C-alpha cells in the first residue's frame, strides 16, 4: 500500500484530493520561481539564435546542406544537456521537508510525485517549444507544418528524457553533489560518440561507428533523437545544385539536386524508423520516472 502511516485512509478520493492540493502547491512554487523560469526561457532563445545563426539558412543551399547533420545534432545536444542540468536539483532541495511531511502522514508519496512532476513538466514544455520555433526557421529546415511539428515533438521528447534521467538520478543519489557527479557520467555516456573537434563536424553517423561502440546506442537518448530528427528532415529533402559536380548531387529527371533520402541510407539512419525512435524515447521517459518514483518511495534516510 502506497501510504506512509496508517492514519492515511486508503481511498482513491483522498489520493485525488491530495494530488490536486499538491499540484496547486507545486504550480505556486513554479510561479514563485518565475524569474528562474524566465531566465531559462531567455537562455533557450539565446541558444536557439546562436545555433541558428551558426547554421543560418544552411539547409536551403547546396554548400550549406553539408552542415545539416551537425545543425540537427547541436539542436539535440542543447535540449538534452540543458534540460538535465536544470532538473538535477529538483528532489534534493526538497528532500528534508518532504521526508518530514511524509513521516507525519501528510500525503501519499504517489500524490507528491505526480503533482510535482506534472507541475514541473508543464513549465518545462515551454523551453523546447520556444527553442524549436526559433531555430527551425533560422536554419531553413523544410517549411512544412508536419515536419515542423515532428521536429518540435522530438525536441520535447529529448528534453523530457533528459529531465526524467535527472529526476531518477537525483531521487537515487539524495544529495546535489552526488547527483551532479552521477549525471555527468551519464551524460558523458550519452554523448560518447560526439566529436568535439568543430561545430560543423560534430557527430559520427551510425554507419561510421566502430563495432565496439554500438552498444552505446541503446543508452543514448541523443542517438534516438538525432536519428529521429534526421529521418524527419532528410525524407523529401531536395535542394538545387548550383554546382552539378558538387558532393551529394544526383540527377532527378532534368534537374540536379541534393537529395536527402540518399543520406539516410549512406549514414546508416535506416536501422531505425522515426516512429521507433519516438517509441524508444517515450519508453525510456516512463522507465526513468518509475525509477525516480521508487527512489522517492523507498529511500527515506
């Protein structure tokens, strides 16, 4: 039974009321920290403008099309890393207060967890949406409504996965110092196939990964998000070639074009579909949140 003391009645109605009260309190807490939320929003806009201007309109030109993959990679990195770092202090800062209130039989653990994560998720969704609205058109990605919404959805999933991972780690590690240490190790694993040599050559395609590193794919939310947004952008992507002898140019009818579909296979993105990438991300989000709940529920010291 998911209760702290026998004085709490085992009632679905009571649980619902507690969740609503706790959710209201969590939303008020988010409102009290609105300056921090606003700062995060401005930071997201700044990073979107930074990434967007580095790859300004690259997706719309033959020469710039070579930078399309690095541009998508840095979009994923931004939402993943920043999302995780912003969330790592969530449970540790309230740990002593919540333990004391739970010991007094104030509320169910599940009510506290659902209310807190729901309220925080609502505010966290703003950041990837604003980021996507800004960076998408600066890079000149495909001007199609469905492509834009799918890109935004993957940015949201990437951000939610990163925050869910941070929630799980912070719930298990108990202190901020330990949580940050473990999170850095986890993010290093997720980013282990990135190449820091330059902004315009930043990620190994799946087809170029050494066999002894392929197991890391299953641990990396960056990989699934990156493959998903690459599928979304490369499928149907065509840019006229100003120089027919340029790299990536193929003849389609009477035109010479850079065709994105050819890059899907050459880079090895076809080992997963876009839908599979989204499904894996959603599954990992659920798993991480279950781990976070179990940490809050059973680690009470």
